[in-house]
């Protein structure tokens, strides 16, 4: 759960299945939007969401047409945007998958009510369910993908509404924030430049994380090692836009002000004991250099009822960029295998 979001032989896929791949939809069918109610807007749909504080609208955008495979993308943060997930445009259309971008309530392209009581996990779960209904997704075609905070939201949704799912993807998110904090303290922080870490901690202790110096320290000493393993000047435009559009009014209360752990409402979130209740086919994606312990993520794939693990050996929190081929090949293969009944 980072601030943006807050996200060689590299693939270790457990329980991989062989067999021919299912036929991809013909291009004409994939691009046939006849009868779709979002044609005028290029796939964009503003969906009304009922909340205890009134009705608001969230932004979604459909790409492609495939009544058998429809993927809803949950971005990280909380309070980030769909923008950093735009790398999907380079892979999902070629695979013939229909997919839906979605800015959660409070995020840049959706309504942004100024009511902190709305930033609550159960309310976000009900929001996702209302989006599902509005988009007409169901157990025959609905794949839910969540990255970072979106992974928390995907797990929580599956624990309540998995009867509507065909497949679940949990990307770069451990099932326990206490375990995540422990990993950060025992593994990530000791490997950092200790003088830089001390200054970061000092800024956090003073509540001065909006100080430009905070990011000046985090980028070279943390982000380029565990968030996105590219020189900052080479970070893709979708990542930079998501950074620019982050809503701190959601991020800080839920994630906390520190970039080295979780300290907000989500500090004690832990679903390790509940993972066996998830019985739909599930893919868990981990990365060697991630802020999230890849061994924990591998364990998660074995804890759910029908799990598979995808390991990105060159990847970090945003492995869809710094280990992109492995990431998307494994993700596409998982969806095809579920669609073909091989998982």
C-alpha cells in the first residue's frame, strides 16, 4: 500500500496447467459495442453509489467486449487512481479480455466527499458490490483484480460476495498488516542507509511527512528499491499521474502517514485465518523486491481453496512495470485457465 497507490527467468507459477489455450474472441466481436450504454462516452460510465452519507458517483471505463471474461480493476492507495494500471492496455486487449477501470469513491475521477466516516473497509466493499451490479458482472464472467490496497479490498469483497466471482487476483498485498509491518522492520529497514532511515523516522515522529525532504529521502533510499525499480526520471507517465492525483484525505487516515509501514485504520487488518474461506480460483502475485514479503504471498496462494502463485523475480511493488512480461503473461494465463475450467 504505497503512496502511489499510496505498488530473466522470473516466473514461478504453482499448479500450472497445460493444454491448448481457449480461442480468443475475433477482433470484430471484441470491438463490437452494439447495444452497450456507454458507447457515446467511449466506455466511461459514472455509477451512483448509495452510502450512509448520501449518493455519490464513481468513475468507471470499459475496454473491450467479452461476455465470458470481464475483469474489474481495484487500484491501490487508498486514495490512488486507476491511472497506474494503464499498463493493462498493452496486454488485455491482445488477450481478448474485457476489463473495467474504476476510481473508488474519493479518488480523482470520482466524487470526493469530505466525510472521513466514508473511509471504512466495509463501506468500500459495499461500493464494489454496487459497481458490480451496475456493470452487470456475475459468476459466469466476473474476475476481480486488486493491487496493494486493492488487494485488501478484493479479499474483503470475496469474503462477503464470492458467490458472484469467477476468479480472484490478489496482487502485491499480504493478508496481514501486522505481518507486513514486521517484515518492514526486520527486513526492509535494516537494509536501508541507516542515516537516511534515521532522518525519515525523525520527520515521521514530528508529523512532518509533507516536507519535501521526506520524498527526497524516500525516492532514492526506498522507492527505487521496493516500489518501482527504475530511475525516477524513467517512471512511466501513468505512475506519475497517479502520484499527482493521490488523495491524502483518504490515504493518511487509512494507511497512515509513514511510507515504511501501516499506521492508520488498516494497522491491525489481518485476514490470514479467513483465507481458507475463499474457494473461488485465486491468483496471488508476489515479487522479490516488493515491500510485501513474497514468502507470505506464496503461503497465501496455498491457504485459499484454489490458489496459484505468480512470482516476479525482478519485480517490486509495481511489478506490472519492472517485471512486466512475467507479470502479465502469468496473469493472462491464469484467467485463460479459469475460463477453460483448468483451475
